[in-house]
């Protein structure tokens, strides 16, 4: 059992966390005296956020927005000291790879820092098309188009293809961007129990009538680190005449012998899935998001997806970094196995101490607590030991399941993970 006072023993107030980011906003209170009236822009819905953040700032353990003072990696510099980074999405350990850096620098020399437009108009440069060919090849699909974030890629595809006459049936743990995409499209949404095909079939059979039905799941679930049952989802799609969309944001560079994602992990052809989306800012250390689809869908999305038409094109440096990273992954697929082996080592070490790592099967290893306060204070205590971890709390996860979300990368050494496990040992002690 972890208690706030126990965790903070020996930690000077204010020495941990980034609470000073708010310039004294929470001094003298825990966020309970700020009104929260109906006639204010910040109403009663904000009370819980302000109370929790106020308490964390007062105790010196505000856990978010830690400003790094140099590039990210297995070790980072923050608060004037070196810290083990244990919550980075850099699954392949490619941030700072000189080959990627040089590709980005060369792109700036040739194209500048921006493109001066949106992709539909004057913002497309030749390396955008080169990158998209690489992404399509990586996913084993005929075409790919890219956006300025994975979040926007999800919004683009659902809002462009579906409407109020259709419906989307989401896994209950699907990413928030998918929920927001449905809201933007005005498409009715149903949820099925996480990875439960019987529940999915019931939702398909018993839901409201619709012209078309899209089943949506993550490949790897971002809060739990488990994997969708892709072959089963494909079978349901075949049996019911639905369409299938998989978000690969946390599967790209993580699953499959070559890091190609959920389809490679299960050994199924990529074209069994109608729509693949994903991030280019996680295993691939750049910016942006992708949609990998048929040629017909690609052409349609280029002329109908609002984020493609109205949002700035990816900057040249980011484009070059994506292409370089994908080519490195082709040459060095062993990075995928190294990240997975590191996760197994960390997960088993945490479990041996009695920590709950939930459903984790991948490089995402949650450590689940009973309440938000214990989770936040644990993150602060670990930071005081030189270990940077991210706490995830309500509403990102249900109440009572706050967690530290740990991520292993190919760049972590076993001695780094032993250092982390020693920190968790001290929490238990």
C-alpha cells in the first residue's frame, strides 16, 4: 500500500514536477475557490481537474508537461539533471539517429522549414509523394495519404466517409480521436466490450438500422498495451458485411517481425482490412499521421477530407524523417524484437513485486493503481529518483484504474530497466 506521506519522504516540496508552470495559480488552495459557476467559461465540470492538479502542485508532484532540456531518448535532461525516460513512444529508439537527423537537415536546406500551403493547393512537395509510397509499402496497401497528426487522420477518414445514415461500432477502449471523429461526422456510435466478439456481434445485430456499418478497433491499445484479435474481427466483418478500420498508432514499429503492425503480427494480408490509420510520431520519430487504403479511397479522401484540404502540409523536415525512419526499419528489424524483449523484462520484474500490469502484451506496460492521488504521488516519487513516468487518470481511463503508463524502447539497456525496477522496489518498501 502506497501512502502520500510515505512516497514524499525525503522529497522537498516543489523539487519535483512542473507545477511552477502555472505561476502560482494554485498557491494557497487546491482549486476549490475558483467559482465554477454556470455563467463562467470554466464551470463545475472542471472542479475535479483543478482539485487534483492543485493538490499535486502544492505537494510538488505535478506530473505533466515536464520541459525536456535536450532531445528525448532512453535518458533525458530535465530539471537540470539526467533522468531515465520510461514513458516515451520512441519504441524503435530512433529519436536522435544521425541518419534521420541528416535527412531532416537536408530537407530544410532544399525545401525550407515549411511548404507555404495545404496539401490540396500549394503545399505538396515531391518528397510528400515519396514518403506516402514508403508508407503504403510499409503497410502493404495500394495507397497512403498523410496528415499533420494521427488524430487528424482519424477525423479525416470517418468524417469524410460516414454520416448520420451510417453507424460506427467501436471497441470500448478505442482511442479518443476515434470517438471525436464520430461526433464530428454526426455518425451514430455503439460500443462493444473490449476485444469481445460476442459483444460485437450483438451490437451489430441489435443496434439501430444503418446504410453502412464500420467496425473500429486499435491494433495495440494505448492505455493497456494489449492487442486486438484481428483475425476474429476480420471474420465478423466477412460474416456481417461490415467494413473494418484499425488504428495502428501504437502497433507500427511494435508488432510483427518487421514492425509492420497488427496484420504482420497475425500473418493476415493487410488488404483484409478496409482502412488502416496510424501515427508517424511514435515508433516513427517524426510528426504526422497516415491513412492506408485502396486507390479509390485515397483519391476520394484527397478531395474530400477537411484536414487534407484545409490544414497545413507536413513540414519538409518531418517528411524526410518519416522516409528515413521507414528505410532504417527495413534494414534493422531487430529493433522491434529488442523493444519487445525489454518490455517482457520490465513487465515480469514489476509483476514479481506484486504490481498490476493489467493486460499488457507489448511495449506499453501499465502499472495500475486504485486511485488518482496514489498514482500521481507515485509518479512524483519516481521522478525524485530520476525516473520519468507518465500517470494516466480519469477521464482517459475509468475511475479507480489510474495508472503509470510505462513504455520500453529498443534504446533501453537492461541496466536502465534494472534502475527502473529498483525505483519501484523503493516504492513498495
